[in-house]
C-alpha cells in the first residue's frame, strides 16, 4: 500500500513540467523588432525582424574559421493587412513558425502611419498579452521602418540590439527622447500632455542614427524636434541625466558636462485664468574640455561661465517652447497636468482647447547653472601669449 | 462540443462515486444520500448542457432580471 | 459540530487574506479614478463597522454558526429558508471567485489553457483543503498570508524609480457621487462578503478576542488597499488605471529588468484560494447542519462539482463579469450582507435583554 502511494506521489511531478501549450524554442520565431507603417491605400504594413538562433551561433564560430557563405542571423519580412493583428496573422503564410512577440526590443513606427494617428497600434499592443511594456518606441524619419530594420550593422549581429544600444547611448547624452510603450499608453488619451517619441534616421546601409524626437498632437504626428530642441525639452521636463553643453568663451570654446539637472513646470494663475507659464531648471556641471587662454582660478571667472552656461540652456528651452507653441500648438511639456491638478475647475472648462490656450501664454524661463569642478588641471593647455 | 468539460466532469463523477461507496458502507441516512445525488445530478446535467454548447440561462441573468423587475436597478 | 479550534492570529490572517483575495484583480475603488483613496477610506471605515456587527452577532450567540443562529432567531421554517439562501450565496460567491481567478490567469499568464482546466485544477486543491478542516486552513494561512504584504512591498520597491507622487490630485474632481458609489461597491465587495465568517467564528479558541481580531484585520486590509492604490496611481496615473483590465498586474510588469509577474500571481493564488476555501467550507458546513448530518465532508465533492459547473455557467464573457461585479453584485448582496445580519443583531439583542428566555434556550 505504501509503495503504491509513493508511486502515485512520484508520478505527480510529471504533471508539473509545463504549460498547456508547451512550445519548444525551435518552434517559434523570436521577433526582436517590429515596424508598423501604412501603405498608400491605407492598409497597415507590419515588418518583423526575426532572429535565427542557429545562424547566430554559426556566425560567431564561423568568423574564427574564416567563414564561407554564412546564413544571415536575422531575416526581415513585411506583410500588409487591414489591421496590425490581421497583418501579423496573414504573415504566417510566408514565415514558417509562430511569431513570438514578447521579445520585441524596438518598435519602429513609420512616418505615414504616425500622421494618421498611432492609437490604432496602441490598442492592439495594449490588448495583446505578449506585449512587453518596456519596449522602446521610435519614429522613422524620411525612411520606412522596413528599410531601417533591413540594415546590417557591423557592431551587432542583430540590428534590433544595435538600435536599442544607440537609443541607450543617445538617451544618456540627452539628445533623443526615450519613450517606452507604457508611457505611450499612459499619455495617448491624456489631454494634459502630448506625446513625443524618439526619432530614428538611416545614415547608410550599416548605420542608423537616433537623435531628435517626433511631436504628436492628439495621437497624430505634427512635426519634429532636432537634437538641441529635444535637449531643451528634456531639460524642462526633468529628464536629463547627463549631457555635454558647449559654450562659447572669449577666444575659444568650452564643453561642460551636466551631471545633475532638475526641471520644474508651473502655470501661474491670475483671476482664475492662467497668466504665465514658468519653467525652472537647476543644473550642475563640470568642465571637461576648455580651448582658451584665461585661467579659471578666480570665482569671478567661474561665475561668468555659469552665466553663459545658463544662457545656452535657456536658449534651447526657448527654442523648443516656441516651436511647440507657434509651430505645433502641442503641449508636449505637460503644463496641462499642472493645471489639471491644481486648478481642476478651470481645467474642466478648457480641457478640449488647452493646446490653443497653451500656445497663447507667455513664458518665464529661469535657468540656474552651477559649475562644481574643473577636472585634473587648473589652467588651460593653451599657452599664454 | 467541449471535451475538456466532459473529462473534468468524469473526474468529478468518479470522486462523487467514491463518496457514494462510503455512504453505502457506513449506511448513511437517506437524506444525506438524496441531497448528494441531487447536487451531483444537477451539476452533471448543467455541465453536459455547457459541454454540448447549449448554455441554459445562468443564475446571474436570473438575478439580474429579478432585480430589474423589482426596480432595484435600472 | 466540528471541534476544530483556530487561534486569534490565524483568524486575523484568514480574514485579511479573504478581504485581499480577488480585490487584487477587480478593485472597485478604481471606479472613482483619482479619488479611489477616499473611496477606500470610506468603504474601509464602514466595512470595519460591518465586521464589528458580524462579530457582535457571533458573540451574542456563543459557539453557534450562522445556520444555527438563523434557526434560533427566525424560527425553524423561516430560518431554514434563509439558511438555504445563504448556502446558495456562499456557493455563488465561491464560483465567482473561481471565475475571476480563471479569467485573470487566462488573460495574463495562460492564454492557451482552457478556462475549465484552470478552474478544475484549482477546485481539486480547494476540495482537499476543505476536507482537511478549519484547523489546517488556519495553519495554512499562517504560512501563506504573510507573503501578501511582503510581495506588495517587493513590487513597490521595484518600481520606486517610476513615480509621480502628486498623481492623485486633483481631489474631488468629479464630485462626491462616484466616490460614494465606489465605496459602496467596496463595502459589498469584499468587506460585506466576510459574512461567511459567521460560519468560522465559533471555531475561535479565545472568544473574547473576536471583536479585536475582526476590527484589526479589516483595518489592516484597508491599509494594504490604500498602499496598493497609491502605488498604482503614482506609477500608472489615473488614465491608465481607469483603462486597464487588471491594474496591479500592469504595475508588476513595469519593473525594469526582471519579470515579477509570477510573484503577483502567487499573491493572487494565496488570496483567492483562502477566499474560495472559506466560502466552500461555509457552504458545505451549512448544508451539513441544515440537513442534520454529522460530517460536512460528505458534501464537499458534490458542492465542489457544482461550484465548478456554476463558475463556467455564470458568465458568457469577461465583460459580463466586470459589469456584474460593478453594477449588480452590490444590490444582490445587500440583503445577505446588511439587512439580515442587522435583523439578527437586533433580535439577538432583544433576546439578551430577556435573560430568563436566554437561559431556557441554553
């Protein structure tokens, strides 16, 4: 009897080995990047970049052998459909295995698709259980997502990983707006803040560039910010972690690494109406390079440099704000959030035309810069004449 | 036709039959056996209807209708 | 009656786990958007009072279960009818929890597994727990329930980098009525559902602690709800909270680097299983006392089968489930959770004021 019971207990773990629909790794196509674009006739074009694990292995060992004809580590396929899910399902007629979407690293949206509104894509991605919420999203400028995904980089075997790497790098120097899927879900229906997404362009067959950002209004692409405007935007919205600001000095130039920055938005009210937008940025930096002649030893000199630095940063913010107000009429900064939180009654009235109100308001921008350290040397390398 | 429900119902029926065997051995009073049979039979009948895809109106819908009729909710 | 005894700590953990149960998946407080915390405060306060009412009923009718109290106070015929309704209510509640649990698992973790299979496997485990008795369930709660707050804190620490601490502003944006509605929903789900504990209270070994234990557990559950609400709203913002189907699940997948979703599922399984076990135990034991048999275990299989079938039968799709939980469940529950218990309390107090009568009953 005891043996019988033991046998049953020992057999039970067999039931615990897997899920209902256990699928082997060899039976799925691991998608590393997805592109979504629109065709001329309004149909959706979905592009996937799929890794071939076997080819990856042989390519790394093959290089040592000097390699003959190698299978490519990734393949890229596109398909048209009425909706994204339709295109993905129909794509099964040209790919051999089930597409596994949870491994997507980068999602690239086409320009035409964005101009028609990205809500459609977000609905599918939010509904689908396979979505990874921390996927990076980019908008391709002057190029289709398919062309971007077809590049072959020398730096990484998988282009998606290469693109993700460039986003991480560029985000550290605050030249691209890094947007994850979850941020889009949060803000796409939010009237308080308009969406911005990082921008990607193709340099040549091997390289892409992630710099700048795309500005949306009510879910539709309305324009672009270049890298400096993007940085101004990031300074104002407290998203700069570190960056290099170049400032002009007498007879030369200087690079300052911003190591610490905080931005704060506010809307001043007068008689129940918004009177002024205010942006307050405090930043700290270190001198990393100096091409000039004056020594930096006196606090007076440093004070002058701090003045110039804050002027430079302020210029970028002003430029961005002007663009957002005059050209795009889109509150990408999120001043609406402040109004909504602290003046809910006014917000209720103005909710639907907030972007217009935002565009009319004057702004007060304050930048306080501090320079803390100057590196290992006190005087510049350039000789005094 | 939903075979999963059928298989599960069969498992539960076997468990119920074990109970039944115990009742007979211990000579349980008739009311216990009757209640047991009623509940089991009711579950199996509804389960079979569900399995063949003919879903009877669910108690939730009944309750909803009753509440609507008495005017508690609109 | 079964002579099983549980300690005060075990009862505390059982009630907390029960309250926490499926509220993790379907939190009625989100109906009030940013003001959900107000709804939780109001619902929690009234819920604590409601639990105190249940505890008083149990104290006024020492070592009697709900079925016996109903018979004593309403007479045999009416008492039995109400008892049958209560047994139905407990079975219904158990199947609703089964269904919530199954739907959640299906949507987030096991998309290709049939709903029936998830529920059936769950039901088999629950049957085993119910047959093991209240003492075992109490000890199980000692091991498992402490995980619930611990996991909640782990998840919160994981997402501490993503936050907006003023996300709950503005206060009272949409006026007071959504808050009242949400807090009423929260009162009937989960606080009012603790009426099943009237079947468990007689097992407490130190009766004098009953009021303290039930109040404490209601308060700590409210505290945990508040904590989780603030965590979710600071991370997700009110728009997303309102839109998402399963809010805390969404929070748990946001943690960068690692996937803590399984931890969240563990949390859910603990709360959900305690809730189902308690409901099913109450239903089976109630049935047992109603018929006058000597052992509740005889009916476990039958009732579990019925719960399984009912849980499949009860809704056609997930929209019906959400609609029902929000719009119909509260009204359907009022008689069971508020009207009859208040009548019981009233009748018990009257009997108590007449000690001669009380003695003759004993």
